[in-house]
C-alpha cells in the first residue's frame, strides 16, 4: 500500500507542471448539462425512492415484496433482455405442454356400469367356473351367510328349537 | 433516499458526470440514459454512498462502469454507432471567437479519435483535475497505467492539434 502511494506520488510529481498545451486544453469550457434533465432525472429518482422512504409504515408483505423486487431487479439487470427471452421461452413451453396434452378422459373415468346382459353373461360364467372347480370349504366359509327376511316371531321359534 | 439528498447529489455531481459520460460515449442520448441510471441507482440503494470517502470519485467509477456495460451490451452495433457518431457531439460550450471555436471543433474531433480508455484518463486529468491515483481508482487500473494512457493520449492530441494550436 505504501509502495503504491509512493509510486503515485512520484507520477504526480512528474506530471505536476502542465505545459502550455495542457493548460490550453484545460481552459476549454465544457458544455453544461441540459437544465430539463434535472427535473426528469430527479422525478425518476423520487419515483424509485418513495417506497423506501415510507418503509416504516408499510406492512410486512409490502416490505417483503419491495425487497424481493429490488433484489431481483439487481440480479436481472445486467441482461434484462436475455431474462425476458428466457421467460418467453418458458411460457411457450408451458403453452405447448398444455395445448398438446391428451384431452381424452382417462380410462377409469370412461368405464360405466356393465349392461344387464353383460352382467348376466358374467354371472353365468362365474357359475360355470364354480361348477368346474367344485365346492370348496374355504370358499363356502368365506361366503357370507344369506339370511332371509322372516317375521321376528318365526326367528325366535327357530332359536328356541335349536 | 430523501429528495433533498438526491437533489444535492445531482447538483454537486451531475455536471461532472455529464461531461465525462458525453466525452466517453460521444452520444447525448446515451449520456442521458446513463446519468438517469446512476441517479436511479443511488435513489434505490442510498447505502452505496455510505462507505465512499470520495463521493465524486465513486460516482465517476459508477459512471464508467455503467458506460462500459452499455458498450458491451451494444457490442458490434455500438462500434459502428460510435464511428459514425464520433464527430457529431461536442463536449465543449460554444466559444466566443472563431479561433477558439475552430480549436474546440478540432479538439472534439481529436478526442473522438482517441481510444476510449485514453479519452477517459485525459478527461479526468484535464477537466476533472483528478490525480492519477484517483483516476486509477475510478477506472480500476493502476496509477502507472493511468499515467501512461494520459501521456499517449496527450501526445496524440498534441500531434493532431499542432496546426490549430500554433495559430492561437
């Protein structure tokens, strides 16, 4: 650091005495910044700084969104067009995905209850299948007993006889 | 940032930043955009200036970086733009007499012919009165580089302006 300052000082000393040509250049007065720019630029600056100025009065969500916006703006700033292009591509992909999606309902939703004829055929096949296999105890045991509806008095008599 | 503080910053530094950017970019519209970009940035992030010892130096650095960013964004298109627009913009105020006017016109052309990095150093040295160390800080180069760029730039200007200068 000291060496750097020393070098800089030496350089300054070497160039300290400007010659006439440099002085002539230096004398040329520069253009003034256009007056109307002040109003426009400060207005734009105020527009940006107003939300920050009222920071204490804003709800948490407002503060959070403002901070998020600021951070994202800073992040996206170097190449806003590139990010915008990327966003457009994402939206296009999403759109194509939605557009080309199979709109037919899924198979499970499509199936309806079989017609009475089909049920009859299936019942016949089931019976035939049972006959071919023969009665199995396991199956009988598993099958729930069918209790026929009877008057209560008869049911009580059956119980008494048993 | 409070409005008064932004106004104070503008009044203190806008003129210097304007002249530097106009000389660097050679385009008034770009200068306007960059100047606004800098002050909007300051309004959005007032904390940027909190650690700055040399406010002007910091803002010049900000301006230089913004200008470089803009030129990079433009790429090749910017180079053509610069070539065609180089002699159109003058950074100097109109002069009182014809000789001075001729000198300023020639100086404008000669400055436009310098490479940007030499032009930036020459501007900061001559019209901002910055030291080489301050220039080095603002442009992120070493003081030696700043000094040599100044020397090369000045030699080219001297060569280019000799006929007009001798008439003065």
